[in-house]
C-alpha cells in the first residue's frame, strides 16, 4: 500500500523495466522485487547460519513469484516463512522454479539488504561469513543480476563477482550513489518545489522549511516525508495530519539507536572524530565502520576513489528520539539556526549562518587530533591541512621573516570532560577598532577636549578599550580556550565574527583564524545600506589592526582572515570577484604584522558551494540559499569585477 519513494521507487522501476526490456528484445526476462523491511520484515535473530541466510534471501524470491502466480494472497509471508519447507529453499529451488515458469534471466532488486548482511556480520566465524556472501554469487553464473539498496561498501565488495565468475560471464559492478554535491542542484530544487506545492502559501511554515534544510541532503528522507503525506491522503483516520516536524519522521532505525544511546551517550562520537580527523585521505575512514553497522551512515562515493565521503543521516543530527547523544545540544543549535535562514538578506540570516560556522568550529575543536583513539587515525591533521580545509581560497599572504612550520599537528585543549556548548567563549575581540569608530564625529574627525567634556558617556567609552584589550589577551592566553564569539555593545558595521585559536605542535605558537560575515544589502535599498556594510578590504583592515595589539603577548604566529560571503545564485563565478585590495592601508597593516610582530598573515574567502561544504564538513550541511547583491551594490562597496 502507498506509493514508493526514493530508493524503493528506483528498485521498483528497475524490476518493471526488466520485464519491458525483455518484451522489446523478444527475451523472457523476469524482475523480482523484495525487501527485508515491511511487509516482509527480517528479525535480528532469524539468521544463525548459512542455511538461514540462503532461506531468508531465496525464500523471498520464491515468495514474490508465489504471489505473482496467485490471484489473491492465500498465504501471508509469516505463514509462508513458518512452513516446514521454508528453511530448505536455496538458489537451486529458485532456479528450478524460474525454469518451470519459463524465465531465463532474472533481475533481483533487494531493498534494505543491510538488515540481512548485518546479521552475518555478527557471526564469529569468518569462514562462515565469507561462505554466506559467496553463496549469492552463484546467481551471476546463471545470467542473473542483483540490485541492492541499503548496503555498505564492504557489503558491496563482498558481493562483487570475482575472476571466476567474470571468466564465465562478463560482469560489471556499478554503484548508484545517493545525492552528492555534484548532483544536488536539480534534485533539491525539485524536492523543494514539490513540498511548496504540498504546503501552499503560508502552510509551508519556517518550521517546515527548517525540516527541509535538515533532510534535503539525503533524498530518502524527503521520500519518507512524501510517503507519509500520501498515507494521510489515502487513510486520514490512521494518519490524521501531514508531516509537521522531525518528530513525524519515525525511521525504523530510531528505536534501535535510542536504546543504544541509553547505554552510551558517545555512540556517534566516532563519526564526528573521523570527519574531523580526515586529512585528505582515507586514514580516518576505519572509524566510520562502526557507524555504518549502526545504520547511521550511508555509503558515499565510488570505492575506487581515494577520498570517499560518508553521508550522515540527517536524523542523527536533530531527531528528539536521539537527544541522549553527547553532541545533540550542539547539533540541535545548528538546526535551529537553519530555521532562521530564509531567502533574503536580513541580519538574522547572516547571523544564523555565523552560528552554523560556530558549531562547525566547535566540532573541529572537540575532535581534531583529540587524544581518544589517536592511534587509529595517524598521521595527525597538520596546521596547513586545517587552514586549507576551513579557510577556502587564499588571496594573498604576508610572510614573516621567521619560519612557521605548517606541518606541525593541530593541538586543541582536551575537551573530554567539557560539554560542547561550554566550549564557545564570548569576547570583545576587536575593541580598538570599535573605539575609533565610536568616538568619531561627522566628517571623520575626533572630538575635541571640549566636545569630550560635554559628552561624558563618550569619554568613558574611550577609556574602555584598554581594559577590554587586557581581557581579550587574558582569554586568548587561557589553556582551555579555542572557539570565540565576538560580542560588543556595538558590532562592527553590522558584521558577524567567529574565531578559533589553536596551538601548533608543542611549540607554544598559536594560530588564529577569523571568520567574518557581512549582511548584504538588498537592491531596493542598496544606497542606504551600502555605507553600513564594509567591503572585505575595509573589514580585514579593521580586524587585523585590532588583532595586531595582542599578537605578540599571546604568541600568535599565524593569522588568517576569512571573508565569508553568503551563498547564492546571483554570482555564477565568485572567483572573478576582486575581494581584497592590498596595495594601500591593508597591505601596510599586513606588512607590519609580518615584520614587526613576526606573524604571517593571509586573506581568504569562502564563497563557492564547495568551499562552504569544506567549512561546514563536520555537519554535512550546505548553507541555505541567500540572495547575493547586484553588481551595482558590489561596486558601491568597492568590490570590482575584472
């Protein structure tokens, strides 16, 4: 009952297509669709040996033909499975039945195959496990084919035809991957369009838009959403409402995972650790295997590629049933930020994306080169690797005379006993620039002594930054500080800043990465807002001037300023933007940092989707769409196109 969605729909289409192809070619092809979930579920204790394995697989094939032959369901699958002959069903029985039906070639589409393979993965005898997987390969010699969903890459490798089968029949192995960054464009647009039709007008509430942002990266969960809405239309008594939130998306794995979380709140920590430890190779991928077996990971990429991605189920991020996870409050805060993101250029949108950056930085601080399981993902993530991953495209660098070793490992504080939300510290990171901006009067001049006496409140603000700088230095020197959120009585021209500081090896030298976001003006009021939103050059100048005052006392030897442009569709080729002009004051500040403070400084930008993905990699969240300013607005801000 109900329409198929996602991978189930794909399997059904393949089965139907096999029959149609056979008819057009004058050949007798047969397609068999079966599943290890409802309506023919597989229990965890039903597969104890190879005979059970074969009976559960080939028994479902035979049952599918049995149902096709009978005009009515004369026997349920439970009754069929309880029959005395069921355990004797194997490939020879299926082959004989196919021959009697006149079917020569068969395409078997097995949904949720992982429920069967995970049973044999728990067997202690390795030879028995291999024997069970090899028993499936006999079908290739019969010109039969197998299409599976819900399998790990290890399962896929185990069921691949080896040279013995390839010599008898030329075979190919193809992986049909779920949504990737290379294919997401059209697919996500289609999913969003469908849901907007499902919830017309104001019915598509911000809460539902947030839910879409959570589940959009794995189409199967949007399919679950659509399927539940279909059930509501067909049976409004059993399903009285459409999907209204994440609570309604009750995936079968949730009960299993929530029970495991009750005994281990760090059940998902190995996933976060593996992603944070990814150093551009597969050295951390061994940590993923436990998560794959739990069903919280979907296979990613072709196994022959050296840098395969694993896709974390969105339900692991934020579903209330999984609130026992150690990282849950942190991830939930990121999801709530997504609810503030909508198309437009409001301050809430850029502030929300700044919050997403903050969460990603915290996850990196918690798990990059942490002491737990350290031996499992050596070599360590180096300073240069982390800068390359988080900071996007580098535009220019001012090198200090003293050598800074980028190959040293990144060192964060030990956060094993720290709650994730306690890692972020608030600080007025740029007090001097704020003071200079606040005390100026019209015309850009500083107030005279008389003017200052007449405005006592302004005078008090002038003395404040000295104390604020001291507090900032104290915070940056603290042994337990890594992620910083800039706070002030007044933000710098509407910008939003986050920073992360870490040590380089055992040298005591520190690296400071500053991430700045500026809200864009809308085209309708670009003249009024263009003056408020500084260009990347001006923003870098303001912040680096402030940073200079505590570089030496805090032993900071590397500073990266990262300008984060909200992703959007208006800029088709963001790399054509000349973001930074370093020939004037900005270049002079960078030169002073390099020569006088012995600190290497670089300017970076995060603009493209790939750069955003790298920055938010720990979350596997793609920053939501936000409109970019027009060319006129960019020119007003001093950003030129070549």
